[in-house]
C-alpha cells in the first residue's frame, strides 16, 4: 500500500534515502544469512567524514547485542560515527556470544574501510534467540565494502527489510546559509511494532553541520510524536533503534544553538536549528506512516487523531489506545463502522476522561461521518459508512473537549495475513 | 475446546451451574433481539429469598448503562438482591436512553416476580452504541418469568452467550456445619477480554449464608488471581461484571468472620470462610480458564506461569504480558517454539527484571522442554517442540529467580477466525 507523504513548504522531496546527503556511500547484498539468494541480508553504509550522531533505543529490558555494542561505540567515540553495518534474518539477541559477534561485525567492516571498530554502529533484525552465523558475513564483507556507492541507499534498505513488502526511504532538500542541505532516511518494519522508543531499524543521514547534543535533543523530542505514536501489534521489540548521522558536508555554519521553540506542524521559523528540526520531523513522520501502512499483513492504513486534550501526552495515549486495539483493527479490516470499540479503547487508555464529552468521526477520501456525539452513538447511514471505510486510508477523529492539545497515532488493520505471517515467522 | 477442570479435595464438582445452589430458579429464551430464533438472548434468574450480594465491575471509564443501574440498585437495596435480568446482542452502552431502558428491564422483571425494581440487577452484552429495542423484552417478559425452573441454569447461560462456542457453567458441593452447600456460576465470553476487572458477564450463586461484606472481600481478592489474569485480545470491555449472590438456604451458621488468611492453591483450613473462599476460587478460576479456552477464534488454550517473582503482582503482570502478546499468540497458532517472543514480552512488561536470570520452558501433555536458561536461548529439538506444541493446552513456564511469589495468566492463540469473527461483529 502506498500512502500520501506529509510535505511542507521550503522542503523539497528528493530521491536517494540515506544517500541523498552528500558524502554517504551504501551497499547491500545477500551473504547467505537468508537462504533466499534474491533477498539481501547484509547492509553497510559509511560517511566520507566524521559524523555527529544521535540515537534512541528500545525500552525493552531485553536488549539485542547490537544495541549494547552500538551504545558502547558511541560512548567510546565521543558521539561520533562513520558508518553502520546491519543485517536481517537474525536479531543476534539472547545469544550467549551475541556481543562478541556484534563486535566482530564492526571489526570486519572497520578493517575493510580502514577505520576503528568503534567508529561503526551495528544493528540486527530477525529471529530472537537463534545462534548467529558469522561465516556468511566474513566471506562477503569485502564484496560489500567494495560495492559501496553514493547511490546505494536502496540496496542497504533492501538488506535490512524483513517481512516488509515495500521499501521505506525518504529524503528532503532545503537551504541553510545559502547552502543546499539534505536529510534522508530509511526504515524497516513491520511486526513487533509498538515503539516506546523504538521499534524497527531506522537510519537517518544528513550533510548538515550540527552539534551532536542538539541532534540528540531534536531526535529525542521528535520520536515522541512520530515513532512512539506507531503501533502494529503492541509488541515492543528488543532490537531496534533510530540512528541519525550528520557529516556537515553541506557547508553550512555549524548549528550550536536551538533558538526559539515552535510547533513542528506549523511553518518553521527561519532559524537553522528549526529548519533541521522540521526536516528531521518530515523524514521521521513519513517513515513512521510508511511503517504503519506496511504493518504485517496490513490492508489499511489507520490513523487516529485526538483533539482538545489536556496535554499532548494525553492525546497521544488515547490515540495509541485506539490504534492498538485488536477489536478496532479487526473492525477496520471488516470495514465495519463499529465505533463502540473506539470509545471502549478510549475508556481503558488510563487517561482521565469525561465520557459525556467524547465526539468521534470516521473519515477517508470518501468523506467524513459523525459516529459519536457527547459520548453517545449517533445514527448513521450504513451505506455511506461502508463506502467511507472501503478506502485504504482511514482516519478516526476524536475530540474530548478537555483542553487544547492534539496528538496522532498511526497503525493498520488486523488481517488473516498478520496471523499467517506470524504463525511461522522462524521458517 | 474442552479443558481440564481444576479440582480440590473436599469439593465435589456438580451439575446445575447457577441453579446448583438451593432456591435459585432460572430461564432463558429468544425474545427477538437476536434475529436467529434458535439463539436465546434474554435471561432471568431469581432466588426464592433475599441474597447478600457482591459485585465487581469493569474499570473502563466508559461504562454500560446496566452497570450504572446495577450499582445503584445494590446501593439502594443495602447490598441485597433477589435476581438478575440479562440480555445478549446489544450492550445498551453509549445510548442516550440507556439508563432508562436498563431501569425498565428491571421494572418489567420485578412486576412479573412481585418484587421491587431495586431488588434486581441488570446486565447486557453485545454491540456498543446501537439503539436498544425494548419491545422484544416487553413482549416476552411474562413467558420468561413463567418459565423459571430450579434446573434452568443452562437456559440462562445460553441466553447470555454471544460469540461463545461452548457453555461455561460450573458448580461445587461442600459441607459447612454438617450442611450440604453449593456454589456455582456461569460466564459468557469471548472477545473484548482483558479484564481489569472485569470483562464478560459472570454470575455466581450460592446457598451459603454469608455476610455481604465478607463476600465482597473474597470476590475482590479472588478476581485479582482469576479474571484479571485472563486476556483474549487486550481490550477491556465497557459492560462486564461479576455478581455473586448468597441466599443462605443451605442452613449453615451465617459466616461473619474471615479467620486466618491462607494460600488458596493449598488445602483450605477448616474454617467456614476459608471453605467458601476456596469454593469461590474454584468456580472463578475454572470459569476463567473456560473463558480463555473459548476466546474468540481460539484453537489452543495457553497459560503462562511465572515463578520466583518478587511479588504475586509482578508474577501476574509478567504472565499477562506474555499471554497478551499478539506475536506469542500467533506463534502458538503456528505451533512455532519462538520463545524469543516470550522473553521479548517479559522485557516490556514494566516489571524490573534481571534478564540474565530468566528461564523459560514450554510444556504440554506431550512433555516439557527448556527453551531459555539465564536469559539465553538453549538449543532444542525442533521435532520434539513441534510435537509438544501440537497439543491443545500449552504451558509457558517462566522462572525469574527474583523471589518466592508465583502467578498464572490464561489466554489463547490468535487465529484467522479471531480476525474473521471481529471483522463483522455487528452483522
């Protein structure tokens, strides 16, 4: 399913994903972790120069070995990175020799690139608790490094995909100090997705020059209104991360101050930090929406926006509760305007609510329909509702009349295919 | 799927459900709320004499009108009740005239029985937010009351069932002060089940004489280790309740003191309160297990027991996280020993954990198999695992080596049928 992008004036959508930014080379190939020779399973990307970097990781107490190694490398290297090696098919998690093997992956890549191990991050996705085979990586690392190109982003993306059915890449171009800048990213889904942060592997690169602490601040804030508003199945993965790398090759004056705060959905103020913040939001929010739309087995992309909440946190908690409800998800699959399940999910979200102030509408390209007013169901035309829900993109619009804050969460319907995909994922 | 009952010495399993206790008459019929004339949709049961009563209700902030009316009646009538009127097909929730109609249901039944309205409780289950039709009830209330019999429990049970595929009734017989006593119950499932308390409709009757406050104390405690350990789909319903009614017709000396506390899974001390407490646990835990096994679309009954936790609450929270995980549920459906998903679900449960102390086994009638030791996957024989998981009842056994407490949660696998049933539930 392909969905509309969120765009913004002053930011041009461009191709290239993680290679849209100057000075980044990437590659991907099949090394044999995946027996399907047509499916890439090993990715490498690298910047020509040092990158100020920022990262957020899963909140799951069970953490994949690659997460531990990446954190350690970022610390050892003072928040700088040069590149990333990543694989799919095996999560390298809950294996006794996991850390050792994640270190080895970095060492192998570093050797090819003439770098130090700690200049590399490592990421793995796939089955948890399955012994990790190094041999396929050892025997293909040279070919992988030699094949790095400035337009290889899509090969790297293909290598990190698991049950994803579409590639998830996006990049924007904008101007800072008269210099053309780029910020782009790639992501993989598509199950075990209920970030807190995080889930999925997400890599963002930019040629902007920006202080690493500011990049971290922007990332940490933006994750709350992008990835953390995503739910495919309520399972928070053990392995996933967002990594942002900025190599400064655009030539702008290095950003070292935030300037004034602004609402990211409004037009950005002219400041450099604001522009980068907005660019990062555009890339993260679009990747988040792509992940939701390509949730395992998804037939529909569903978003829920809660308006007039007392706080943004309340709005997001309520919206996520709706999006994560198995019963709402099944109703969307069945194209059934069963908004009793929506109000039910709002009621158990844990947010104080005046039930008699809840309004609910359903909307899609085919129109918009009131379903609840003041906590009570309102009659509606079943035929119109069916037409509305037959679309691929469905919006559940909630107003709780409790304040002025707003939040959106994204997800998908629940289908036979979700069950099928996850009934025998290891094979 | 029929599953083994949990039994205990000194308690004999008997037939009769809510009519096993002396002095309770029940009936059920199709009044036309459900267009399928073969499916009963209206239930009534009544005690010949006043009952000390106890109840727990859903924690959802959106509460069905019948919940509000039942609470009110119990208050007005000083915790006493004589009977219950209940319907399926329409939850009478989020309707503007819902309270009025729930009151009307009580009034109609009271008129037939020569009682006051507030001597009756009311319960509804079915679609939320759909206009409630009183006419079918008005036109059938006389027939319903006239058909009340001392062996009519199963008719009442059939009338409250929705997507349930099997009836859920159980009763035990035991002795107090040389008198034969009975305690029995019925329940309906089988989706929107993730109690906190509650979910589903659950009615328990007994001929024991016991103070209402003690009954409430027992119920409130036992719900924590029975219904609240159940999850079918993570959705906490708006309507559901457990109601316990004790009419004292067994002739035992009225119980007014608790006596010493004991572990309900061990043998009960000889005290009267302990015996009733144990009887209530037996009925609640078996109904809970039946609800799990008959979860919507369920093909397998799955339980998770967490041992050596720091507290019972921790153990239950962890066990519930495993049971509620969509990915674990799909793996059970696929008979795939993917315990990486189990450790993942433990990791995001919100309970502090030393990951390197987690042991996980899988067990069924076919055997028991270690899957994780000290937080790491251990190799296992895929053929043996497949045989083990091919059974109908699967146990996930977790030891976290953090203390001495234990807890169990119950659920089911996730199947194509769950999605199908919930894709068009309103039709």
